[in-house]
C-alpha cells in the first residue's frame, strides 16, 4: 500500500476518481474491520509501534524536509513548533499506539439489554461507526494517534493532513501500514490523501458517495468552520474553548489561585485552557488582588473590567471582544460578577459551551453551577486543563466535541462507535 | 401564543425575520425547559391531552377543511387516509400524550460515573439536546406526538407540517399550547410554522443561526433526501426500510410462514415492513412453495427469481430494481440464496441497513447473521414489524434512524437527549 498519488494532468476529474476509489476501498476495509478480532487489531497497533521506532530516522528525515519548506515559506514559530518532530515525539507516537492497544475494545460489547412482555430479548450492542475522515493541520503525530483510535474501534480511516506536514505524514503512514500489514489487517484500513490539492478536502466533505460516515476536523477555527459549513456527513463539531474559572464567595483563596494559574498557564495552547476568570463581587475585596497578582507574577497578561483594574494597576482594560476571545496564549480576561447567577449569565452570553469550573466550598452554589450550565464539561474545585480524554480515563482522544450530537467532550474509542439492536425471539409476530 | 403568520408582502425578507425570531424564542424556551422539573412537564402533557379531548370538535372541523382541500386538489387515496382524523384518532393523540407523561424523565439521570486516581469523580449526566426542528408531511397526529416527546426530553420544538394538513395542525397546536400554558410551561416550548411557504423549510435547515440543534424529517423519500442534502445541522437520518426476512435451512416452516406473512402484510406502509424474502437453497424444495403460496393467498403479489417462479406459476419475474425497492405495498420480492452467507451478501448489496430477520433453529447460523450484518435492527425468529419504539419498550418514537450517528433504530425520549460531564474535585490541578 502506498499513499494515493495524482499523476494525471486532468486534475479535477482525476481527483474525483481517486477519492471515490479511496472511499470504496475504505468501505471494504470497514466491513472487514468490523469483524476483525481484538487481538488482531491490537497486534497491528503493536507492530506499527515497532515500525515507527525502527523507522525513526526516516521519519525525522522526512520531517526535516517539511521544516525546511515551512521555514522557506516563513511560517510562524508556533506552527513550526507544532510541525517539529524529535526523538521524544516519535517515541511518544509509538507509545501512544501501545496505549491504544492496551485499551478495552468497545466493539461487540452489550450497552444495555432487556426483556419485553412478549418474550423478545433486546440487546443494544456496540458496532464500529464505519469510515472516519480526519482532516487536520500541522501536527504530524495526529496521523498515528487518529489512525490508532479509529482502528481500535473497528473503523477505517481516511486521513488528510496539512500540506506543510506532507513528508512527515507520509513517512508515518508508511510505518503504520507496514505494521498493520505485518499483522494481516485488512488492506486500506488506513489511507492517506497524499495530494496537496485542497479540493481533496471538498471531496471528503461530500462523504465520497456514502463511504465516509463521519468527519473529524482537527485544527484551527477556520478549518473547523469550513468543515462544519460544507460537510454533507456528520461532523464531530469542535469549536472554540472559551473556558471560564469562576471564583465564588465561598472559595478557598489558595485553592482558587492554584486552579486559576494552572487552568490558564499550564499549557495555553490547549482548548481546555481558561480564557476568562470571573470573581464573585462578595469576595472581590479579599480574593481579586491576590488572584490577579498570582497570574501576572506567573507571566500572564491580565485584561480586566474597572474593578480588576482598580485592584491592580498592571491590568489593562478589557473590551467587549475580550469576553468571547479564545486567546490560546498567556492572556486572561478578568471580571467581577454578582455571585453564581452572575457568573452563569456571563458564561451563557460569552462562552462556547466547552469547559467551565467553579471554585467554592459552598455545595449549593456548586450544584447551581453544575446543574444550570450547559457546557460539555463542568468542574467543581478542579482545573479546566483536565478537559482531556486521557485525564478522563478514556485513554486518548481524537478531539473534544462541543456539539451535542452523538459525542460531547473528549472523543475516545467508545465515542467512535455506533450500535445496533439484536433481538432474539421464538417465532413472535406483531399483533 | 398563536402560530407564526406572515403578513408582509416583502415575503422573503419577512420569512427570514420571522424564522429567526422563532429560533430565538425556541432557544430561550429550551434554556427554561432544561431546568423545568419532571412534574411540570408531565402536567403540561396531561393538560394538553385534556384540551385535545375537549377540542375534538374543533380539530375535526379543521381536518374537514384540509380534507376538502385535498380532495379538490385530487390528492391520492393513501395521502387522504394519512390526513384523515376521526374520533378514534383524536383519542389516540390524547392517549399518546398521557403515555409520554407516564414515561420516566431521562433528563438529569446519571449515565455513567467513575473515579480517577487523582480523586476526581466524573459523572456523565443526561441533558436535553436543545431545540428540535421537525419537518413532516400529511399525518396531523405527528404535531402532538413529536411535541410530546420533545417536551418530555426537555427540548423546545419547531414544527413544520405539510401544507395539506395546515388547518388540522393549527387546531392541534392550539390545543397543545393551551394545555402547556395551563401548566405554566415556558412560552414557545412548541412553535408551529404556520406558513405554506416552502422556503420556511430551507430556513429551518440552516439551523436558524444556531438555534436548531437537530432536524427530524418525517415523511417520504424525497423529503428525507432533501433534508439530508441541505441541512446545515445534524439530522436524524431515516432513509428507506428495505427490510429482509431470511428463511434458513434450519427454519421451522410454520414459524417461517407466520413471520413472513406478518412481516410483509400486517401493515405494508410502515418502514419495518419486509420487502424481500430470501430462502436458503438447502430448504427451497420444502419451504419455498408453501411460503410463496401463503403470501399469495394472503393477498400479496410475489415477484421472484427463476427458482421462485418455478415453485409457483403465479409468481412474476423480479427485475434487478426489485431487490432494492421499498414497495410499502402488498408486493414482495423473493429470491433463493446460498445459505446465511448468501443472504448476508444479498442484504449488503441491496439493503438499506434498517431491519432484517433470520428464521432458523440453528443458533450458529443465527449468530453469524446477527453478528455479521450492520443494520439498525437484527432479529432472530421474530417479525420485522417489531421495528418500533413502542414495541422496544421506549414508549413511542419520533422515527426510526438509519444513520449511525447519535441514535440508531427507534428514536424515543432517551435518544432526544445529549449529555454533559460533571466533575467534582477538591482543588486538583493538572501536572
């Protein structure tokens, strides 16, 4: 198996033909994967991990080509960081494959079963989703991570990574394929769209004539918005993470400082990073200044409302747009609100329904917050940075869904499945 | 509350404005409904049932206007049957509301919970989906059924019924609204798009600026296909039910005849009606002729392959198109296949992944069929006509989903929910 190439000069027609072929191959692979035993899937993942380690040199060489191209194009430092592989990152990919192999296989498990008065026994049983199309940007490790999660859940995968990572993705894909083939997995379990033609994304979004069951966009806002607006198949929606930490009047100050600093600064580039700190007016006199000072001392820029600027002269003025901005950087917006209801009102107005935390020793205030807000993840006395499939015990994730359909929050192997009903009778007919 | 009317001559702009307003009202209602206690929702349903009974005369009078219009337009007998209300059908609507009131409320229930090594307690808790847009055709009872299921699951509903049923739908909607208002439910919990302008459907499919979370199309193939191709929000896909009954070599003949006749003829217009009968060649000599005779004697037209025509001279020739046709009528296609593998191959080639049954006393053949096929519902020794939310014990359904995303099979109140994660800690920060 080699990545699909486009050789014809009749580009558009050829692209459609090639993509349709990939769709048909994925559909055949998905049918075979749905019946592939756990041991064989796990063997494929372990073999792939071995090949990734053995091919580390080739992968880093390919990555060097991508990096040279990215530098020649003058791409940003943040993008080059995401694109860069090194020994540790290659080892992390291999280890990730082994971790997915160690996860329980969701396929075939009974989700629920019950008997009907007429003697029918009904079972809801997990099945693979089918074929998953993944459209991603510069991180080459997604090639291995996404392929592994899809395979474990019995799905075929069609991967379309960023143009700037094409050499790296191809080298990783070749290692995966070598490993999967060694374990006798079905052909085309994973396919890589190895063209830089952006029209390939458009073809994937049409669903390839029914061959793609779901699209997972992994990348920045513009990619996700394009996918959500153009896709003709279901999408694991992942919009922004405008996440909030609300410090209630009954919050322990040390705990609040620890969580606020961690939620904002542990990693600023993840979607679960806090972007806005809300402080109850009832504790502003005691809590606001120390919270702001701790953030500034830790290297964070603070943009605040009038009360926050009064509490610390280093705070700059927040504008309306700050309340709904996902900085993904060491910047935080801070505002004083009227208790838990005021916090909820702010979050409902400006938030993105991703992840919000309340810090309080008041159980009633916590329950109001946890019950009343409709975000994918709501935390009490814990950092928003726990918004992660691994931290939830799901063993890796393909993304965090902010939509309410099918999956919400971390999307792990279980969320990459569907189900069917198996009904056993003894000759029942319906009256 | 009255149904939304369009009065301006500047139609398109006005339509957009009115629909956007409905979306905003639905969003506000959904937020309130998410917090509405079970008792209040159930009281609304019981009040609405009372008003439907009290207003039966008005509803039938409105229905008579629709029927007169339909006859004047020369609409088909089948359509007029679906459109027609009588005392029994009005009573069935009222009873349906009471049955939904008696169902357990899924909202707020814990779907799963677990502890993490760091002490975090994670709970996955059911929440409403938000606002559900329902686009349906001639059956006026959908107005009451769909509104009830949406309300029970804490969702706001925007209903758009068929033009030919507009007077009936409006009368039913007014009764529902009167009942919901009497129980002090939030305003605009249910809204009816009371324009015959088809552009209203297009507006709903855009999602009304994020206000509609999911679209449920209920109707014929062309409606469902239009919705699936044009919708910018998730859709509960419901395509055709090309359902199969496979009679295996080890089938008891009497059971096979009973199930085949019931699966095809109990009601031919439902999506779970069998459309194709597959008979194992190993029992064709003994089973084929009696099966075909029983179907023909019960008033069914049989179209068959060569073997079936040889078995009974009354059988006409099936063409390739018959194998993938959803007749929704007293017609069945019959074919002899090579055992369970042959049956599965036929079903994978021509089926629609809706509902299939195997009749056999051979447990191994049954398991091969139940494990190997990927349809929403697979039955062993039972009629395909059990493909129904009520028969599954779900207490009513808004449709049968054939997609693999979110819900599959009967869509009842539980399937009209989403979930959120509630995480409780004691100051945890992420290392």
